[in-house]
């Protein structure tokens, strides 16, 4: 039986991966110390998701309350399972621009050094094991904002004849642009994963996601866009739009679709691959459009305010291209569009969030 080590196992992507690979008959070792609660407060705690995994997966899931900054602890964990280790999924992170600016050492130690700890432990003890890193489109900084965007009624859009109209590819430069400190720490981790693949010939993949989403997200204002919009609709809590008239566009990929891509890489690994991965043209929305959709689904109006200043390094328009991944794994297909994603978040979030209704 293959062992799958998953960091950030109580978070959105980690918990989806844990459920998926346990369902394939793997033994899952989840690594999570609920740092999300420290980042964003009690409402963002992932403890509920850990409890769910332990209850639903039973003996197929073992939890390690471990911090990825603990180099010796990470090394020991990988060493203990090296004989049966089939896959490492690194989804643990500090995910917020704003939080990183407040505590840059913590942000870098988690995102960059924590990744290095896990890579080196894998190299030392299980160098043939596929290693998948959940990166971010923020590695491109605000470079996408230099695209010739056109303002429309509810969104910014890229002209149909532009090469990136169907999605931004991995060829976009990450240099000479504003990243935010969070973006910089993720760049460091992203490049480390690539380098461990190329230099040591370890099968590694970097998945540069846009908006990763789904009902398992412990959504909060600073992270978890669609989940937080729906939470505000359910509870009728106020929502603040930051800049760009709310017309900034995000593509959104359901956690289940992302883990489907992860499984394909696991079954046919490659060395030092980089993939933009997201909802693409099938699944995207502006902030205004997401608010309107959430209001339509719930029948509730979201009280909203507008702040003229945008968040530093924020994208005005991001629709990523999945073409490179699809060329390597043509059997992969997106199952979820934006309407289905929002409906599922509403269905599963109502009971969890309604107790906080104002």
C-alpha cells in the first residue's frame, strides 16, 4: 500500500487530496497544525476539517500535528515512511498578501523554507517519489496587469485577438514586476521545486493555481474569495471590494478538479514540470459577478462597501491556460463551472455558517 504524505491536509486542497487518495487505497499521512487559525482567527480554523477526515477516513488517515518549519520533524516523518512513500503533496502555506507584509519572516519561513525542508527530506530518503507543489499565479506578480485590458459593464476583459485571450500561459515572465512579499516567498518555493527536479532528477511538478475553491474552504476575508462571498451572502455580513470597481476577474478551479490533475501526474510523473492550472475560460468571474451569483443563489443581498485602494500586487484579470497540462495529460477535463462551484459551496456551507448569521 502506497503512503501519501500531504501537508496542509486540513485545508481545502489537502483535505480533498486526503479523501481522494484514501479512496484509491493509499495510506494518507496528513500534516497540519491549524496555522490558518493563527493567520486569520478562529473563524478560519481548519480543526473541523481534520475531525471530518479522521471520522470519515478512519484507519486510512493518520494525522501529524507538525509544522513544516520543523526541519528535524519533517525529516523524521519522511524517513519513517520512505520505504512505502508513493507521493508527496505539499499544500501547506501562508496564503495572504496582507498577512505576509505584517510578518515577512514567518511568511518566508513557512512558504520557502518549509518547502525546502520537505524537498530535502524527500531527496535524502525517497528521491524517486513524485513531489507536487501547490504554487500560485501570484508568482507572476502584477505582470498580468500590463495586458491591454478593456473595461466592460461587470468585468475587465482581454480582446479576443490577444494571444492570452484563452488563458495566460507559463511563458509569461515573472521578472521586473511587483509580487507582494507573499508572491516573493511563493516564487522562492516554486523555483526550489523546479530546481530539485532538474538538478537531482526528482519527479516534481509545480501547479500554479488561480482561485482554488470548494466547500471545504475555511473561507475568510483575506483568503478564500468565492467561499467568503458566499459566506457573506448566507450570513448577510458586509463585504468590502478592494479597488478596480470590483471588475477584477479570477478563474476558479474546484479542489476536486485540481486533485484529478494531481492523480494523473502521480500515475505518470515527469521531471521539473510547471503547470498553470485553473478554471480557465470555463470557470471564471469578476468580484461583481461572484457577488451577483451568490445573491441570486441565496436570495440575500450582500451589504457591501468599496475601498478605492486595491490590494498590493492584486491581479486585474487572471484567466490561466491549462493547455500545457492538457497536452501532457489529455484525459483530464474540468468538471466544475463557476455556477456549480458556488451552488455546492452554498449547499454545504449553509449549515456551517448560518450559526454566525448577524
